[in-house]
């Protein structure tokens, strides 16, 4: 009979820890939002070829294969005066900040690619360090609420980038042309890395975990530790599809809005900005609500909401239509956010939290990478008459296929989750 896992802590989260976690996730989200919405437009200054753009963007999740599992394993096994996860947050955030400052001044495509490699590697190190903190420091019954809280803070970051930052980008481009594109936003993101990530990490106050004497970790034992947890493999497969579903749209939305719909950066921010708005409004209420239901059913409902968003997005070509699509897509995405990680964390033994978090992040990274590479080829395939060698912002291309691919992926997620059970929910009901 499958057994539930003893949590790493039963101590309830207080206001101080809530604030620190909120700051960390907010600061990291600013850089993530720049990577999603501004970096594709920066790369587009050098090439319009979607295969090249999406392959470069895929560097981020591709590094997730390496950076996040490694930092998960390392942070399980070290202890410093700044804690376990905090140590990596403190040393990686300044590197990310310095890279962000450099990007607007780069004039060589090759150097830009190198900068993206550095940025995304250390960004993935940050993501691999902050995500285990929920399982480390939050008891199971508070995890959906805390995920709602930190996702709310993340969406504040995305909201600021879309509504304020993208307005800065348009204003700066109007006054400076494409010279030093996005400079105000890149500089602000760099400052957020120092203030909200590096500085906040000093106040985490992590506690040492009693280390169990375990055999040497090998590739085989790494896989075995993962698959022996009940149903974690199937939940992680749904995590892969969730990443693919989300990235097919979110990773392409800036280019879709500008090259297909003809929006400005400001119009993109004001219309798609409704996605973080609805996520911001619904994060904490959903975090409290979903704890009452079987989590696999909640995830299926969330994928259904995403499908509705894809249908609206496909048939709507105005700022209003994109806003409605963002509303539906954002609601489903937030429901996935507050539920999926909490569901998986219930299968992590406390001495393997970083290791298993890194393992499931491989599924997410694989989904993101596959989506970006696949969309790059798809978009070029459905636009055979476009001259992709033309560099500039005036090119028109049809990106509608992003909605079809995302909707089909969400449907596959619903089917996989039909094979999953929520053991802790069943235990509570009894």
C-alpha cells in the first residue's frame, strides 16, 4: 500500500518567512519576465528567423537539464553560514545582474548568444535554488497557500514588466531608436536581482537537516530514487506537458503580437498583461481553495481553462481579444502553479528534497525546450513565403499555430492525469 512521505517541517510559516520568500520569487520573476518578453525582441534585432530565435531562447530550459538538478543535489549536501539554498542565491544573483546590464550594449550577434548562455545558466541556478524552499520550509497543509503567495509575488513582477517595463521599452525606442534596446528594463531587472534576491537570501534562516547515511549517488540510483516514489513519474509527465503547453504560447506571444497582430510593445504589455493580473488576483484564493479537492482533478480543470484560452486566442486578433485569452490562460496557469508543485512535493523525503526537485525540473526543462524548438520549426513551416533573412521589426508572419499546439498539449495533460491519485487527500477524507 502506498504511504505518504514525512515532511521536512511541521512548523507553520510566519510573517518574516512569508516576506522573504515573496521577495525572492518576486526578484527572480523580473528576470524571467525579461527573458520571456524582452529578450526575444532583442534577438529579433539580429535575426528574424524563428528557428534561430527559438533555439537561442531554448538555451534557458536546456540548461535546466544541468543546472537545476546539480544545484538540487549540491544544496541537499552542503551547509554554509548562509544556509543551503541561500548560498546559491547569494552567489548567482550578482552574475545575473551583471549580464543584464551588459545586454543593451552588445552589438555582435555572437557575443549576444554568449551573454544569453551566461544569463540563462545562472538564472537556472537561481530557479533550482528557490524552488526546493517551499518543501524545505513549509508544512504540507500550507503549501498550496504559500505557492499561491509566492506566485502572486511572481506575477507582481510579470505585471510590472508588462505594464510598466514594456511601456519603458516603447518610450526608449521612440527616443533612441533601436540603440541600446530595452535598457531601462534590463537595468531595473539587474537592480531587483541585488535587492530582492541576493539581499533577501541573507534572511532565509534555513535550518540544518539531519543527514541520513546513503549510498553514493549514481545515475542509476538517481533514477531509482525518483521512480520509487508513488505516482511521481506520472505527475512529472504532466509537468512536462504543462511546460510544453505554457511555453508554446508564452514563449511566442511577444513575436505573435508584434509580427502577426502588428502591436507595439506597449500594446502587447497592456493586453497580455491581463494574464499576470488575473494570476495576481486569484493566486492566494486558489491556494486556499484547491487544498479541499483532489489535486489531480484540480490540475485537469486547470488544463481545461488553458484550452479555453487557446481557443479564444486563436480566433481573436485585437487587443481586447488577446486580453480575454490572457484572462483564461492566466487563470488556468495559476491553478496549475499553486497545485502542481505542492502535489509533487508530497512525494519528496526531506533528505532528498533538492535532488527530487531537480529531477522533476528536468521534466519541466524538457517541456520548455521541446516547445521552443518545435515552435521555431512550426512557425517557419507555416510561413513558407516569408523572407526570414530580412532583419527588422516590419516583417509580418502568421504565428496562430501556437494556440493549436498549446491546446493539444493541454488535452494530453488531462489524459495523463486521469491515471493519478491524490493519496494525502484520500487519507484526509478517511
